[in-house]
C-alpha cells in the first residue's frame, strides 16, 4: 500500500506543481492554451498499478489529452469570462455516449426527465428558496448534497423515480462532479420572476431548463453558452470532437464494469487546469505577489505534510483527507496571522450574502459557490488549529494541527519570504490586513488552495481501486461552515438520503 500512497502523492503534486509553476512564470503574460502543456504532461504520466482499473485511469488521462489537443486546435486563448465553463463541456458528450451505447440507461434518463416535470411543487419550492436566499450562502454545484444545491434537488427527484439504483446514482453523479452543463437550479426561475412572470410561469421555465440539460446535453450546454455570450471558440464543435475522441475510452470503461457514475465524472473534474486554473483570470489574480505566495506556500504545506506521513496511512482515503485538511489548516493559519479566523469570515460572508441577494436578485446561480468552498475550508482548518492551540497552551512549542490524527506541517508558511513580510506590500507600519486582503481575493477562487488538481488526481486513483462504486457525490455530512455557525439548515441536507 505504501507504493499506492506514494504514487497518489507524486501524481497529484505533479499536477499541482505544474499549475503553480506555469502561473508563477507566466502571470504577467497573455494566456495561451499551450501554456498548460506542463499540466497535460504531468497527467500523461499517470499509471495504474496492481489493484487499480486501468480503464478508470484512462478516463482521466485521455480526457485531459483530448481536451488539450482539441482546445489548442480550435483556439489560441480564452477570454476570462469564458474560462470557468471549460470543465462543463465533458459530461454532456459522455452522457450522450452512455445513452447511445446503453438503451436501458437511455430509458432511465427519459423517465427521470419526465419525473422532473412531475416534481413541479418541489422545483417551485426549491427555486423560490434559492431565489429568496432562504438557505443562506449556497454552493449550487456542490459536490456534496448541501441545501440549495442542484445535486440536492436532483436527489429528491430521483428518490421518487422508478429506475435502477445504479442509473439513479449515475444521473446524480452527472450533476455533481460531472457538471453536466453549466446550469444551476433556480436560475431560469429567478430571471423569469424578475422579468415579470408569475411563480407558476417561472416554474414552467425552470422545469424546461432542467429537462433540457438531460434531453439534449450537448445542445443544452451550447444554448447556455449562447445565452452567456461565450465567444472564445465554437463550443458545439469542441463537444462533438470530444465526443468522437472519447467514445472508445468510455466504451472500454463500460465493458470493464466501471460504474456509470464514475464514467460521467472522472473525465470532467480533471480538465479545468487547462484554460481555467491555468488561464488569464488566474494570471491576473496572481499578479499580486502576496496572493501568489499564499498559493505557493499552501502547496508546499500539502506536499510536506503528505510526504511526512507516508508511513502512517492506513487507507487511500487517509491521503485524500490529509491533502484537503492540510490546505485547510494552512489557509486558516494564514488568516489568523492577521488576527482573523473562520467564524469571523463566515459571519461576514453570511451578512454580505443577504445584502447581495437584495441588490442582485438575478445574481448568477454560481455567484457564491466558491465563497462556500472557502468558508468550509477555513472552518475545517479553524477546528484543527483551535485544537492544536489548546493542546500547546502556554508551552510555546511548535503549532502542529492534526487532521484525522496526522500531523500537519505548517513550516513552509513560516519560511515564505513574502507571506511573512506583509509590510513590504502596503504602508509598512500598518501592515495588518495584507494577507487577509489576498485571502479575500482567493475566497472567490480557492481552487488551487482546496486544491482541485490534487483532489481530482487522488479521487481518480481511489475510484480506480473500486470502480464498481460511485465516487460522487460525497455521501456524508461535510460540516458546512455556514450551517454550523450561522444558518440552521442541516435538516434540509440530503446526505443521509443519497440514492
């Protein structure tokens, strides 16, 4: 098992380091698709070892390969406004392949589409709650089943749909990590209401939007991109080329008995580094030295922590949990260097959320999703660091937070010349908010802190060990920060009821 753990760490850190190195080198340049080749090369080095399904690893590798080759063949760059959608173009083609290759699954999807129409009251209620801010800050594309998320609503509909459980799980997975199109529940409803429609009329539009993304996945995403004024490349051309390139890979996974829930998710979660994490908006954000230094130091904390515990792991999930837990500790630790902590930020963001709803009733469905990711991350780090501070008490020793019993190495932060010298980036005598200000920038975009390339790579490795079980969405309580500190919405979560 040590070989597996080391492989997971090496492959995931190769992906993360490729991103950070490219951004560090090119942050003052104009983004080109070819900038992302180091990430594509890192992914190409992934291999299946004993006990892992090569078909699952290939879903990841071939998706990145084809994404890079197709994208670089049809455009040189992306405008900032288009780059978030780059990881939404994979599941629609894969879902269509599954339907074309498996008539029974296609029939199940048709029944689910009808079930959406039969769930008018549920969709109306959830849309109204999302529109009015009932749930507080909400991650509409949450990879778990938090209240207000699309996965939460899809799960409620699937519970009452008479189709095989495995098909239910695949359909649910397609709207979690799979990100089947860019649509988030409640968006059509909110825009219709603000345009003067009645609640009943708005619900009809919402049902039509939800049905569209499953009836015609590729065309549905194309329509959404038309409405979003996407102009960097022809999205339908991309998806059709991707579909053709991935058909044999998907069929191989089907023949190998990989759960459809994994087939619709693995190819999508790994491509965002090409055009998004490595993209113009990231370059622009990281032009700020402190922001880049926080990303760099956090990556080093993850690496040092994972390697420092190499002989301590019992399961592959230990490695994954420590990777995300160590970054949570690192981010909270940096936050606390400026005298802030997670409860303060969650309170601030929750109050801001309700102001934001009133100012922008047609806000994008995804507006606060990364704020939710950020809050959940720092709250997890806060709990671990708070425990470490209590344990250390007045001894003056090193602060060593623990995640599931594993020590987190925060020393790379203390060794960062930039992070530990904020006075160089503001009025020197009053440099008490510099790091916090960079963290607020990252609160809108914490993908390289959480970190998505690491999580995607590790999850593919874990799914390859158990190809028959759906790896997404998370079937457990993730201890949401807002629900734990401000909004009492636990009873609306669906994690216990996940299909």
